[in-house]
C-alpha cells in the first residue's frame, strides 16, 4: 500500500496504479487498461504523488515515470512492457520505503532496486573488476548519479564518484 508520511516521503496509495499496470500487462500492453489511456492516468497519479512529497530523491524518481521523449501510446509493445516493468520496480521500492520493519526506513536509507537499465549498463562496463556485484554497484551509481563509498582500487578505475 506504501503510504509513507511524516518525514517528507510518499503519502499516496500506490495500489490503484499497481492494479492498472497489472491489467495493462494482462491485456498485452495494448493501452486499454483505462479509459483515456495510461498516459493520462499516470500523469494524474504522478501529479498527486508529487504534491504529497517533499523528498527530492523521490520527486526525481517520479519525474522519470513518464516514457522517455514520447507517450506510452507511441511506444512499441516491447517498449511498453519494459516501461511497465520499470514502474513495477519503482512501486516495489515504494513498498520497501514504507515498510518500517527495518532500520532503513527509520534512518532514511533507501534500498535501490536493480532495474533493467542497471543490468544493461553493468553488462557494458569494462572488466576492470571481476566481481559482478561490484560492477552492478558501479552501473547503479552511474545510472542514478550517485557516489560509491569504498576503498576498492578496482572500482576507482571506472567513471564513478567515490568517497572514502
């Protein structure tokens, strides 16, 4: 349900969006899950979500919810499938933020899920580091414009900001 509040994070119910996306998935990504199309529904949902949050990281993630340089209706079925899966990844992250069962939410630490863009970037990285997990961290840091906290010299060979 992911209704987080009190600390500047999301306070909107994501279940309606999740159900719409599941229906769109079930209908084969034909943009027929809602009257008026998914673009209109998502635009309204994102607008309400942005009004309910003051967390700058969350707001940045919301801005990425729209299909890049186009509308959902103009995407191919394969692009729609990827886009819907990316939204499911985002909603999963929202569920993790609101859980409160771990120290992560209490300490305002966000879990960063691995999405398809991260996997693609990790596969494109040079093999400076043999550990695939560390290459995934580099890919995530590059994709999300984040800093890696590490003293691992091999990671410093990549184009990524580091702190130690």
